[in-house]
C-alpha cells in the first residue's frame, strides 16, 4: 500500500519499509526481499499523541517501535480501518456552545469591570495612583510656570480655600501647577496633579471663578475618575491581549499605553459627579457660586468668548442650570483673595 520509515525501537537506525494490510494486521516488510519485520494488529494502531509534523504510527503493545508516515495517503486508508486514528473533531454544536460561553465570559468581565470600575478605583490606595503618575513621568507631560513668592502665596491661599474642606479630603493629596498654555483650561492628571493653564488665570474675572474650576477638578480627584478611566481602558487592552496572545497576554503592559491613558476624557456622568462635588465643596467653604457660574457662562459655545475648557467638559448648559439652582440658596460668601493677591495670580507666566 506504500512506504514508510521504520524505527524498530532497539537501534537509532531507521529503514524504508513497505506496508501491507493482511488478515487484520499491518505488515511491515523490508524493502527488496520483502522480509517481514513486524506485524501490528490494526485495532492496536495509535498515532503519536505528541503530534509531530510528520504523522507517527505506534502499536499499543510495542512501546518503542515507530512508523513515520511520509505518505499521508496511507494514514487516510488506515483511518478507514481504525476509527481511533481519526481526527478528533468537536461537533459544531459543542464548538458553538463553547464559543458563546467564552464570549459571554468576556462580555461579563468587560461590563463587570465597567460597572464596578468606580468601586475598584476607590479601593486602590492613593499612593498606588501616585506611583503610576511617577511611572509615566507625569511632571514631564506639561510645561509648568515658575511662580514668584507673591504668586505662590496667592495660589496657595486659593488652593487652601477649597482643599482640604470635606471629610474625605485626607484620603488623597493634590499638587496644583500652572502650565504655559494660553487657552483657558484645567486638567486632572494621575496622582492628584491638577493643572490650571495660564489662560485660565489671566482670563478669570474673579478668584471665585478659579476656585470653582479647581473645586470641579478636585471632584475628579476625590472620585478617582482618572483611575476609573485607566481601569476601563486597561481591561480593554487586557481582553484584546487575552484573545490574541492567550492568558499570559493579560499581564503585558505596553509602555505607550500608560501615556495614552492620560489623554482619556471623562464621561458625562463623571463631569456631573465632579460638579456636584464642587458645589458641595464651594458651599461648605462659603465661596460664592457666582464665580463658577460666570466662568461657565463665558465658556459656553453660544457665547463669543469660546474658551477651550468646554471641549473636555461637556454639558455646560446642564451644569449652569445646576449651579443656578444652588446659587439661590442663602449663603454668606467670603472673600478668598484680596484684589492684590488676585492680580498676582492673574500675572502668572506672563
Ligand atoms: Zn471635568
């Protein structure tokens, strides 16, 4: 029926043999004279389970002897006679169930993490977030201004007017910096970094405006919004790695990914949560909400000032309404900076 390479299991030498089927046996015959070297019962034939590239046939009762089937047609013929040599193919139904089970588990993990990212983020100690900030070299991601003593004192006083102010404030720390950007904007970065742009300070019409923006960014820090985003982003990367590389892929962290995560934008619910936290903080500290409102009125796209803050902070109209609702409450506002201190702050980076 064809030829194969035969290893008798006693010497390392192999020889080309002819194969023949007779009386329920596979006969292994030497080339040429046709001397019978071995006879393997068809029912005892097994394929080498190590699955080498060339199929290797073995006999149940002869542990060492091997037949390398270079001619695959022989194997096909033998499969007709011995069903145990047939490829074990999973039924389509079974495969379908397995695939849908796998997909369900992935979806469950994905949405579970999405759903519980806030709880997960809150359970991660703040020092770990600070370590992450250090790992991605956060301070090198922006060009911060050097402040004069007078400007530093004014900024410190403004920061102190909103932080610490609430019971949970001791759970995290903040580091407020001013960047050279001319567009009025503010950012929250990992590890409690809050970046106010020079444009935000110079365009502010009152210290309360800056305090309001700062209180909003503090809301993002206290609710660990950035970490939530990172967790959600990482699980997606991990799942993609899992699918493409197997379980070990979940442990891979692309160094570029960490830096990209800094560019993540907060979603609407996070913005609302930060606003609520800001209003609570400002009221607690008796800071006039009018400043916060003025800022958002000026940054609304329908207004000509068109400040860039809006692009990262959607839903200004709803936020303005929220502030208006709160502004009506009786509140005796206090002065947070003297006019001189405010002027010093406005001149930062100029
Ligand atoms: Zn925000």
